[in-house]
C-alpha cells in the first residue's frame, strides 16, 4: 500500500505542476488520455505526454485473413517449417517448468497487450526503435514493471530458428500468439485446446503513448465495451476474455480504497496484510489446489466480492453481461470453448499479412527491428 500512496502523491504533484506551468500546459490538450486508471491516471497522462507517437489509427479487420498451419504449407518454400509450432510449444513448456505457471499468465497478457496496440505485430516486444527511442510500448505505464514473459518469447524465437534449419522464418507476432495458445492449454490443465491461425508479419514501430489503447482497472463497463469495440471485439468478448483474470497476479498499487471496501471484508483484510509484505497479490484466491494460475471459470464465481478490480466487478452492471457471467460460472465447458474462440479472434486484430519493405518483416530477434 506504501507504493500506492507514493504514486498517488506523485500524481497529485504532477497535476499541480501542470497547473502551475499554466498556458504551456496547453500541451496537455494534445496528450493522450488514459481511461480507467484511477488515481494514477493524471500521473500516467503527464508521464506519457510529449513522447513521440500518437498518430494511432485503430487496426481494421484484416482483408487478408490468417490461415491455420501457415508454416506447414510446403507450397510456400520461404516460410515452410513444419516443426515451427512444436518448437514454440516446447519453449513454453520448458519456461513454465523452470519459472512456474505464473509466467504463462504473463504470456497471455503479453498477447492481449500486443493485440490492442497496433494489432498483433509484436510491437509490444520492441525495446528500442528509431522513431520512439527507448519509449516503446514496453515503457508505457500499463506495461512498465508489469509485463513478464519476454524471455520466453526470445527463447521460442531461437528454438524456431533451430527447428527451421537455421532460417529466420517464423514471425515474433506468430510466436507470441502460439505461445499464448500454449500457455492457455497448460494453465487450463489441457482443457482449453485450440489451433491458432498464423501468417502474421512483425511491425517496425512501437510507441509508449499508444498504450492508452489499453483499458485500466477502474474502467466502467461502457469504457471496456468502447475500447474493445475499437479493436473489432464485442461485449461478449469483454466478458469472455476477462476470464483470464482467473490467473496471474496484480500489483498492490492497483488496489484502491473504493474497491477494497466493496469487496468481501475478510478478503480485503487479507489483501491488505499481503500487501504489507509483498508488492503483488494473486488475482484468484479460490482456484482448485489453491493454484492461482489455473485458467478456469472460477473468476466468474469470484465476481463481484472476490475480484480485484472495478473493471472485473462491473461485469455485473448490465443485464446481458451479468447473464453471461452467471452462465460462465455455471458451465466450465462453455467458458473454455468461448475463451478459445475469443483468443483466436483477438489474434486477428490488426494483423499484417504481407511483407512491405520498411514496414513489415520477420524480425531476427524479437526485441529489436532488423537493421536497427
Ligand atoms: C477487460 C479489461 C482489462 C483490464 C482493465 C485489465 C487490467 C489488468 C491489470 C490492471 C492487471 C494487473 C497488472 C499489474 O498489476 O501490473 C492485469 C493482469 C492480468 N491480465 Fe488483465 N485486464 C483486462 C483484460 C485482460 C485480457 C483480455 C487478458 C487476456 C486475455 C488479461 C490477462 C491478464 C493476466 C493473465 C494478468 C496477470 C498477468 C501476470 O500475472 O503477469 N487481461 N490486468
């Protein structure tokens, strides 16, 4: 909680500074606006203001659809590599074995954060570009000190090269999508199994300020539906994909007073105690075997007294979403099938399916554009 107070104080100071600076704070008018990030919102806006980027056009539904088994197509010599998908799976399995199941949650979130900013083009993985310098998406407030699993994607990239006879043919965007598929399979203990279409190229741009496309934990249902709609996803997808909050962790600084007082009071007390000694808490207190990284429908049973964020609790705030929450809580198989389909749908956001020199490529390493 100490970290949360410090950040909130910093937010107030930055806002005051912006006021003192006076008319030149007109700059702030040009700044992006984070939605649903609560007390941190003004700090986030101030931090991000003035950074490059911002000519963001929401991705359109791809005219050139992805296909299943792109790397298995022997008619396309350039990308033919039938062992590519298995190499990614092995890398994810190895990482989860070595680091624990939490890293699987990290990979699923990486995939979501990639999809929502410039589409599924691995822009979230870049840590330096000509246009943005170090201020790539990784530095964006929703991502910084929060995302994990980059090392797994790097290892999977190396593994695909080895599996493809040393050739660089598998895009980082595809690797991330396949890894998210594999993490879903492993964390659901085999219950969520689906094929992920492939054929994405990697982009060459990434801007921290474009992470305003990501909803925050204080978002209302209207915010969530609007932000998902921009990406071609609907209200049903909001409810389905939020089920990923049955795994992983969250930083204590996001546990607002308002939210804590709306939760089950015993649980809120436990969270407060954990946050005295830890910077993070698990998102799901009730998964079987107390494994906080079981991807299951427990999340829907936790709403609204045992979920961490307002953005989770608001799924009960409309009749339609409430019905879906209840249906998912009652029927694990339905949730699993819906989640698989929604992950594939998310994997189609803003995909780049052709090689345009200078714009798209197959990256040599996932954290840097080629010929940087
Ligand atoms: C609906 C809007 C969403 C909001 C407002 C939201 C917000 C958040 C926040 C604030 C955290 C904690 C981050 C931190 O403390 O550093 C988090 C964690 C997480 N989110 Fe979401 N999220 C949303 C949707 C999604 C979706 C669509 C997915 C994936 C399908 C997802 C997967 C995760 C996972 C797996 C974690 C835990 C990550 C880890 O343990 O490393 N979230 N989310």
